[in-house]
């Protein structure tokens, strides 16, 4: 039998998922197949509606070698494992003459721990373990969640938190899960043979396609101990998120609460001298953290350095003492010891990292109203790490709707550790960037409006003229507005003001309900508006008449006092580059591209993206930012935009009236 062509395979897969084959999807599949065959690297921008998951799954399955697919969001992981992969595998089976296996793999803390479920969890203040089921009142929400998880443990095949519906709080899940550092290890655990995390790893070893997340991919790259099975091809979807996710994994943190928890956990497992040394060091660290002022620490103050040295040395003493001390009176000593060791090792490692003062790290102090003070350390850049660990021994495909910023892929490429496209060099991985376009006609479906007449926004200043403009736009659109704000404070102020100005249009605010509930309610009533910040710029998919106006209050540059961003910007400038364009403008362009992408989600969508910041039309960098957005029809004419919004609103109402009439007639 002749080998099926890529076009035959793609056609079968698209038919199986009930989709429509699109030119961009075909181009993407061909480019991905070529990159896999060559062992080269590909950055592919595929707009909303292209069907990019099939664009990479089909050539990956056709190739026949193990593929890891890493995504940023739970929603896409579930779509791949529950919808796209099962249907695609079924469709390709007759053509490939084989049925590729696929599996999901996540970090250990995402799986129910049977040891903790049955034996209880170590208690900080006392010896041994305590039964969380007895400790929680059965009528409390926590108690009900724990009892439900105990019943679920007997039914579930995966132990995966995301398979538990409805879900439970983070606090409840923490009672029945462990981190990789806290895990006893399958060989030492009485439940090792049944362990859900170990079973997931075994399934992944046997699968041809392993679906995971960016965080686990980062851990696999950073920590040196492989958690993913060997693979010949890596596909990173939602690749615009990769750098921030890797940075998050590579960031260390020390808080007084965390240090005190380590003291309590270790106290009963070591000699009194070692315990007292750690307690004294913890008290000194806590006193300093109460006095410190927020901001970047380019040099560690002498008093903080002494406190960290005391903490590091005391933690090292406790770690050594823990290995030399055994106490059989402690119930399930191995589990108690493992949890305590994990806490103390984290304190030691972060303190030592801060003290080492690497030029490649950024250290800063911050204070949060809810969580208190913390000392944080993060890599100046993860580009070198990604270049070395990600692109070395396999073909890598990075896909997203937003990778081409300012007209090319070089900005995103640089953040990933890649040189300019087409550059040759011993240490420079060879790569190619391809924009396969979008099935949508952006110039006919959307308008990009810049409110050029508004005053230039000042940092944290009141913007009465912006609120006037926003109110008028919402009224013209008949509601239907997604408001994307540069800070939570700005979103709250706008919601409060407009709720009193235009009460006929309900305004939902991020944080007042869960994100899922907010999006559900926003979708249900076209007159409703939804205001919020970061997660809304990327996490809202509402096709149809409920979202016909997307408003950005201002260009989302990072705050000037953001320690990590300002350090990265300065490093570029010290190397002779343009730090503002390389860091701040790239950050803003990526967010704006994602935010503007919320408008057109289907072929029938129409609407306006309104940027209430004159700098997009007047500043030199405005052209770079505009070139990063979908190719909407552009205007600064406020009257024209109001007429367009009113016309779109009228058309949506007419369509709704006709639909209601048809349903009523059918019901007769």
C-alpha cells in the first residue's frame, strides 16, 4: 500500500473533527512536516480560526516518532486530549495502518497522592501526621471537598485534579497532593505501585504523543533530571507564553511565613542546637523583611546579606542533622522528614542563590497587601537557557496567533535564544518564521480606532476624558464591551464610575466572580460589559454579538518600577541595544496583539478595537505596535467609529429579533 500524502491525512482529520480545511492550515501542516523531516526549527503564526492544532498534529502523527506537545492553558490541553487527538487518531488509523497512542503528563502536584490521602499529611506544629478528614468539620466546605475526594479516589483512573468535577479549592487539594520534593518516591512509598503520578509517567513513556504544559517543559529543561520521556520532536503551542512560564519556574522566593514553616517542620527531627540555630536565623530574617522597602536590590544590603548567610548556614546544618537523626516515635517518619527536608532545602537554595549575586539574576523585594513581604530572585533572561536546552537535539515547532511583532519574528526569536532569522553560526540554531495568515478578513470585519484627541495618559493619573470616551463608546455599541485595562486599579475605577454613569449597561469586574462565571455571564447578555486586566487580555473567547467592542485603556507597557523588566531593559542598553524597544515595546506589542485578537473569533464577527491612548497614533513606536496587530481598517475619527458601532449594534439586534421570531414560529 502506498504511503498516504500529507494532504490526504489532513483532509481525513479535518473531516473527522467537523471542520473546514483552510489554506493557512494546509500551509502550516506542510511547513511543520518539513521542519520535522529536516530536524530544523519553525516559528509559525496562525491566526484565530486557522485550525492550528490539526496543522501540527497531522504531520507529527504521520512522522511516527515521539512528539511532546506543550501548551500554556488547561483549556487547550483538554481540547487536544479529549477532542482533537481521539478524533484525529481514529481518522488517520486506516490510512497510517497504525493507531498512535497519546497521553497527558503534568507535574506531580496535579495528581492525587494516595499516601497523603490514606496516611494523612504532616502537621507543622506537632509530631507525626494528622488526619485531615477528622480535622475538617464534615459540614464545612473543606470537609465536604475532602470527603468527595476520598470517594473520587476509588473511582478515578487518572487521579488528575482536572478530572475532578466540580473542582475543589487550592486549600483542599493541598491536603491530598505533594510536590516532587515532598514525594517519598515510588520505591519507598507503600502506595508506589498504585501512584497516579507514576502511572501517568509510564503511560507517557509508551505514548507517541505526550501532551504537557509549559511549566513541566521548563522543569525538564532547568532541573537536569528529565521528567519528560525522550522525544524527537517538540511542539510548543501558545508559544507567546513560553518565556514568561519558564521565567516563573526559574524564579525563587523567600518569605517569613515560608521560613517559619520550615522551622516548624524541622524542629522535631533534628537536635535542639540545630533547631535553635534555624529559629534564630528565621527571626532575624523576619525582622529585616518588616523594615525593607520595595524595589530592586542591585547590591544586597549588608544587614540582609548577614541575615541570609545565617539562614543559609542554619538550613545547611539542619539538612545535615536531619540525615543523622532518626526518631521512630514520629508517625510515618519518612513522610514527615521528606516534607521538612523539602521546606528547608528550598530556604537554603534560595538564600544561597541570592547571596551568590550572579550578574545573570535579578533580586528584588516586594510587599503585597494580602501575602506580605517577599524576597524574589529571577533570571535576567531565559534566552540562553532555552537556546541550550530546548533547541539542541530535536526539531522544535513554536506556534501561536501572535509571534510576529512589528512585522517580523526576530523579537520573539531573540527572547527564545534564537539569532536573527537566517543568521548562520556555530551557536545559533537555524530557524524559519512563517505567517500562514487567518481565514478572517480583518479589514472588513474590524476597525482599529485610536482616540487621538485624548490627553496623553500619565502614570496613575485620573483620566476623566478617557472615561467620557469609554462611556460614549459603550452607549454607541449597546454594551457588548470587553474592557482591557493596564492595571486592576484602573479597571476598578472605570467600573465604579461607569456603573453610576450608564446603569442601563451591567458592568462585570474581574475578581468579583470566578473568571469562568464572568465569561459565561458576559456571553449570555449582549448589553453586558466585562472589565479586567491581564488574564482577560488573553483568556476570553466569546464569538458573536456579545463582544463587538474591545477597549484598551492605554498601551500596556510594563511599569517603570517593575524590577525584572527594568533590569532586562537596562541590560540591553548596556550591550548597546534599544532596551525600550527590545523589552517594553515587545511586551506591549504581544499583549496588544493578544487583546485585539479577542474581537474577531468567527467569520461573522464585526466590531471595533478602541485604543484610548493617543501614543499609538502619535509616538514613533506606534507603527511597530500597529504592525503587530491584526490588519483592521484604521481610523482616528471618533464620529465615524460611533456610527459604525451603532450600525453593528442595530444589525446584531435585528439578527436577534429574527432568530427569536424563527424560534417562536417553530415552537408554534
